[in-house]
């Protein structure tokens, strides 16, 4: 497969496949894709959304469309389950949506390079500063699925089916287009309504989000870079979730919220944190934007505050 894929691209344009292109990060990447990309996007659903012109993600037993079988310079693999509750309740569904899907796509579609968006959840169970050089044994199904895909990508490179790989362990992304059930939209909704905020989970669990624009900048740079390895992407400013709620309201000039804590059964709290500096250095891009600045841009774009 590597030989077949390597013979494909001789011109200046890069042939790039983006999986999960209809999702939050995928749609932002598609919208900002460089003009020299010959782009194909895969999505589970292709009817509507912010990313027109997508192809439906092929099933495991489906033959590949010619547009896919011909191969790519780079596959940016974003697809997978993003629902932690699904992983807890139906781990088989999580593994299918993440691990089996990745094997079906990355194992069948020729590519020179893989850029994989993984998750910092693989560090679950560790405490304090972490980095990709540490041994990880996450005690949660969601993280195990992500770790499998990382291993799959490494095996493709080791076996010569891809020439290189760049793996990004993302902590959390925020910004325009994220689901309304995410932390920031929920805090804003509660503050505007003057109602208490229900925090689901451990208030001591660390939160270190990064604006989606920085995620896109990272992914685009990784496609064009020759850098290889595994790197962490976060804001570089971790605070406990309980304090994060207060910080969001304060940055946006909204009333302080009273908190109601709703424990999550079986939760593995996040008591680890990373430095985004090595990723920025590897790709030659700036460190992620400060949380307060990114939050204000997000709020202005969403109409929550005046620009």
C-alpha cells in the first residue's frame, strides 16, 4: 500500500483526507483548509451542517469509492466517539465508533502520512505533569479506544504502510460550533438565566481547554510538517473545574454562579496536566492563545458579549 500511495502525488497540490469532517473540529478545519489542498472530507452524516460537499464515511464491509482507493498524501484522522458516557455505558459501541472505524479507514486507504487527533484521556489515572514519554494504562474504556488508535497508527508506520505520523493528544477544545451541552455554553446559559449551575463530575478535576482555532492551526501545520511523534495540545493554564466555572463567568462580566455538584458514578478525575510548548516547537507555531482572550473572542462571535 505504501508504494501505491507514494506513487500517487507528483504535483504541487496536497491530496488530503479529513475524517470526522462534519464534527466540531472537522468542520472548522474544512472551513480553513489551505487552498493548495485537494481535499476530501468524510462524515457519518452529509445532509446539512457547516461542511458542504462531504462524502459519507464508508462502512467496514463497504467497498471504497474510487476517490478514496486512489490514496492520499495525508489522512487527518479526527473521527471517533466523543461521548464519554457512551464509552461507560456501552464500551463495545465506543470501540466500534473509534477503534474499528480507524482500522477500517487507515487500514484500507493508502497514505504517506497520518495526522491523528487523539485524546489526553490516555493519561487517566496519572497525577501531576505528564508527557508522551510516560507509560499510560488508562482505567477507562474511552481512553483505551483512543490508545488503540495511536497504536494502530504506529503499527502502520512500522510496517511501511505509511511513511510518517504526527499524533496530537488533545485535552479539550472550545469555540464557535461546539455542542450547547459543553461547559462554556452551559455556564453562559445559567448566568444569563440567573439559575444555579449544575457541575456534573468532580470539581477538583482539572480543566485546560484550547480554542478550536489553535487546534486547526496545529492540524494544518502537522500536514505540512515533516515532524513525527506524539505531542500534547492544551491551553497551558489548568485550573479545577469548579474554579473554571467562576472564571468563565468573570471573564465575560456575568454574575457569579452558585454551584450544585452532581457526582458522576465511576468517573476518573483529571489530576494531570501538560505543557503545550513541545508541540509548538515541533511544528513552529505559536503557543495556544490565553484562555481569557480566546473565551472573549468566542463569546463575541456567539453574540453573548459585544465585540
